[in-house]
C-alpha cells in the first residue's frame, strides 16, 4: 500500500482553487470518495492528512479549498478569507 497525494488546481468563481486528493495506488477496484471540508480558517495541512488517512482506509479523499488558492485567514483576522 502506497498512499499518493496530488494537488489539483482548478478554476472557479473568483479565481483558482487548490485542493488535495489522496488515494492508495495499490487499489485497483473503484473506490468511494470522501470530501474533506476545512473549518472557517481554510484548508490546512491537517485537512490533507485527513484525506490521506481516508485513503489508507480504502477511500479517495479530497481536501477542498473553499476560499480560493492562497487565501487563508487566522484567528486574529477581523473577517474570514
């Protein structure tokens, strides 16, 4: 079992979005996918790790970017991204 991870950039409203997909490349059969949505602070490495853990369980995990590529916020920001 070898978990693979790839960043996917796609166009969306307001600019490009960057998500991370993770899968087990040893699996040959079709697998269900699980969408990993970040909290209000935006996509982080922890979300990508969740996608990898799901891949290890036999799913294809996709950690979605909901704020646009490169837009992130912090707890100190007066308004989210």
